[in-house]
C-alpha cells in the first residue's frame, strides 16, 4: 500500500490530520518530516500524544525522507507523509529524488510576507513558484483542508 | 539582560506574579474563540487570556513583558477546551526565560497535539457519550432530568478541564508534555469513545421504543427502516460524523417523526 497522502501543514499532526484524514483513509503510520522535531525528544513526545496508539509515527529530517521514501511507499501499511513547509516537500522531491504523485496543501498559515490564497493557505510568491515547479515536475497539487471540502487546484491560488 | 526567575523546564516553581492572574485568565479562556480568524485563529483570544498572567513580568522585565505579550497573540490553534494547557505552559516558559524559538516550537507542537486530543476527548467522546446518557435518562425517567443531566454534566466537565489545563500548564511549563502523558488524559482517551458508542447504542433503541409508544407491526417496520437509514447515512458520511452532526441528525429524525408521520 503506497503512502496515501502527502500533506503540507504547518501545524503538523493535529485533529484534521488524525481524525479528518486519518480515519477515512485508515492511516496506520505517519511520517513527520521536520529537521528540528526529528532532533527534539520533547517535541516528538508531544506529537506522539496526538495520535492513537495503533498508529506509528516516524520522525525524519529531509535527507532521511529522501533516502527512505521508497521504503515507506513499499510498506504494506497505509501511510501519510507530513511536512510543515513547502520547502521541505520540495526538498524531498529535489532533483531526481523519489517520486511523489500528489501533494495536498492542508494548512499554510499567515506569516509576514505571505499572501492569503485561501482561508487556510497563505503563500509567499517564492513558495507559490516552488509549487508551480513541483507541478511542472508532474506532481498533482491541490489545496484541501479536510476530505469533505472541495479540492482546489493550484492554478486557483495564483 | 540576564533573567532572575529560574527555569521552569528544570522544575523550579513559577513566580507569584503568575498566580495572581489565574482567575482572570481562567475567565478569559471561555472567550478564547471570540476573535477567531483565519489569520491567527485562537491567537487574539490567547493573547487576551495571557495578559493578566503576564502582568507580573512587567514589573521585573518590561522588555521581556512586551515581547511575551506580542508572542502570546501570534497564530495559534487547538481545541478550545484544552487551550489553558498551552496558555499556562507558554506563560510559564516566558517567566522561566526560555528562548523565543523554544516557546514558539512549544506552541506549534501543542497546536496539533491539543487539537487532536481535544477532538478525541470531546467531539468524538464526551459529547456523544453525554448525549446518549441524557437520552437514556430522558426516556427512562424524565425528559427534564435528561436535559439537566446533559447541561450540568457536559459543562461541568468542560469547566473542570479548563481549570485543570491552566493550572497544569502554569505548573509545568516546558514539561507540559510529560504532565499530559502522566495525567488522566491518555486513560480517558482510551475508553471515552467506547463509552460513547455503548451509550448511544443503548439510547437509540430506547428512544425508538419511547417514540413509537408501543411496538405494533407497522411501527417496528418504520423503526427498522429509520435504523437502516441512519446506519447507511452514518457509513456514507463516516468521515464527518462528529458528535454535533450526529445529534442534529437525531433531532431532525425526531422532528420528521412528529411532523410528517401520522
């Protein structure tokens, strides 16, 4: 079973991820890609608490994600990969990196320099251009916070 | 400028300035969603609730106080009933002189964790459980007792959890994760969903019996039809069937029953 959801969400693991997507997709493991969290035990402890015991959480930095993604994609369990930023997701794909079929923009919130594209998606022009580059690389990109809302195409976020 | 308060992350108690604002902060936590917006979500409400707690910092370090007040109103989102844990922990971290980066990372981690825990505990647990229990009491004893039990029981739990959260956050600061892990939260989380399923499962046939006012042949058929429809809807919309929507569906069915059926 491949990884079913590749999501960019700056809140990382939270209710929309665990209940909104995790339950209907039957997610059995979550890969959280964040260099600082992967090196911080107290943060890992907090994120693990958000997830039911039956769901495994794997913490990785971008380099580990690049080298291990094909293994996770071959895992017989249903998985989800989360990054907190557009840059991290783009870095996993990188030049000649592992294949990512589809990216879900789930929550990129306000920071100075970012412009509102959707109520739950704020992007700088650089982040938007990075997403366009990923799309041109053959990756389908949509914004959708929970499964019951409409998937918004990247072209609508210009 | 060196800070003189000690570090909460190393187990030192928080200064008395924090304690003096607990009551006001607790009251303000009930308005934490009042200024909800997509840009900061709970941020403004958290800043408002943090203000009385941070007042003690102003006297000792006005520069730090100004920075802390600004940070407290930045983007934040979690389950509103558990916001006190994040509020208390981040304020305690400010008093402890934690770095700006560590406080922001603490809040980011709590964002997701408290959101997911709150959804499990309340929306998918306590709310449907109390609705089921109230329905059983309403049918077996008295409708008013059922309504009263729901209002007192649910809101009593909500208030108690808010107070526990604020106190625990203030007392533990950066160690709030360990405090949550060793508290009642993981234990209750394991059984509250099961309890909700059990209570709703008992309540529905009892309520059906009550509404039917007896079990004639046609009424049994109607009851079975409604149950099958309910199951089909619950399965079809399982991704979004939270406690509130489940309750609204029950209300709609009751209205349909009395308004349309002879």
